[in-house]
């Protein structure tokens, strides 16, 4: 069986959707360029955050503010939403116009996004309630400039998804709906990549490396100088994290099970095509993606909570897992590889990486020098 060439990032609809496939390459490439410009914005905010890590002005830092269980649930919810959106894309490609199945998978994705936004909003309100608003210190200003911006992007994606659900219900799966779903998929998977960087650098990096560690899974707070188990004591102690992780793994396994049962598998194949085989190949890509993403999430969270490794090697492990997970998202969710058809996408990624590296490095250098000279 011949495999259709991959023409743009994300799941390609192929020759079965000629009214969309011929036009999508140009539209998706333009939207891809826009997303790379958004990545530069996030890169500059990451650079600002890195230079402000120690500027707490005597105020609270990561050890007193971050709830590792909440961050874990947010992470698993957003990762699972990428998988369910992938199944929605499979339903779009192979479902032959089954709008109810498509709407159902989009609603599951939307529900997972609401779980993410609920826990994140609770975290922000809890921080402000402790007197840790953005005006408290330079560190908190940088935090609230970076993390809520990602949440705002997720909220925008939810509004966009609701609009597409309504359009699908009213007008059916027409050309405009297909184009919108393809671009939203690119946007949604991009938000997952940004979140990988956020929970790795901001949350896990802050909890594991910014304050001195006392014992396995413990940190020294900036104020009381007393040991504190990550996640808190009592019901929030060391048993809380594996329980939260185990409970949500069960919840995250539900979309995978439903994908096998109702995942948009084609009921028929067109002459000369084996849609069942193509569908299984695309489904395996998403299954590998979510499996590797969950594993690469579990490792750094477990290391931060229990490992007694030196801070440097712990930070190296967190960074390595983050980089590998970004590659996993590009390969299995965005379907970007080293094939000849993807040379333009790879060139764009490499060019954007060069620009990001230059701008982030320059920003860190400038702000660090300013901070040193101001003292």
C-alpha cells in the first residue's frame, strides 16, 4: 500500500478530502509561521522569568506557593486533551461525515481543558490569597506574566472549539469546519508543548533547584527554614502524589479505551485504498504519543518528590525529559519528521529555534547585567 505524502504539520486529511487537502498546505503553513511568532513571545517571557528567579524581595517562593499535586493534574489533563483532540481529528478524517462522533470527542477535549483551567485558576486565587500577587516581587511579576498567558491561550482555544462545535452541529462538516479544526489542532498541540516547558522550568525546576533540599522529597522554605514535604503534610503529604497520579491515570485511560471502541474507525474503504490500515497507523501514532508523554511526565514528578539526587543532576533530568517530550509532541501529535516532504517545516523549526535561542540568550544577558549593576 502506498502512503500519501505528508504535506503540512498535523494530521493530513489526504485525498479523501480533496476540497480541503489541496488548499490546506498553504493555510497550515501560514498558521505554522504565526505559531512560531507566538513561541518567540513565550520564549522572551521564559527568559524574563529565569532572570527573576532570585528576586523575591523577601516574599514567598516556589516552595511555599506551588502545589505539586495540582500541577500534576493540570499536566495530565492537558496531555490527555491532546490525545482526545487527535482522536477527533481521526474521526474527521475517517468518519465519513459522522458529526455526532466528532462533536463528542471535541466535547471530551473541552471537558479536559476545563479541568485544567479550573485547577490553574484555583492555584492563582490561592497564591493571591496568600499575598503573593504579581505586585509582591519581581519573581511573582514574571510568574504572572508567563503562566496566566498560557492559560489565556487555553481559554481562547476553548472558545474557538465551542464555536467549531456549534458550526459542526448547525452546518455539518463542511470545508470551513475542516480548515478550522486543522488549525485548532495545530494551536492545541502547540499549547501542550508550551506547558511542558512551564511545568518543567517553572514548577518542577523551582521546587527542586531554587531552594536547598534537606532530605528525600523535602525543601527548605525561604521564611521558616523548616523542612517541608513537596505537596504539604497530612492528606497532602507524600501519599497524596501517587494517589493523585494513580487516580488520574485511570481517568486518562478512559479516552484511550474509548478510542479503541469509538475512535472514528472507517466503516468502509474507497476503491484502491485501505482506510482501516491507514487508520490503525494514525491511531498508533497518537497512542505512542500519549504513552510516552505520560511516562516522561511521571519521571520528573517522581524525581522531584522522592529523589535524593544532587540538584544539578535533578535539573538535568527534568530538562532532558522536557526536551524529549517536546520531540514526542512534534513526532507523534504534529507528525513532523525528517521526511523529504517535511523539509520546509523542519527549516522553519530550525530557523525559529535559532531566533528563540538568540532572543532568550540576549534577554537573559541584558536583564542579568541590569540586575547586577543596579545592586
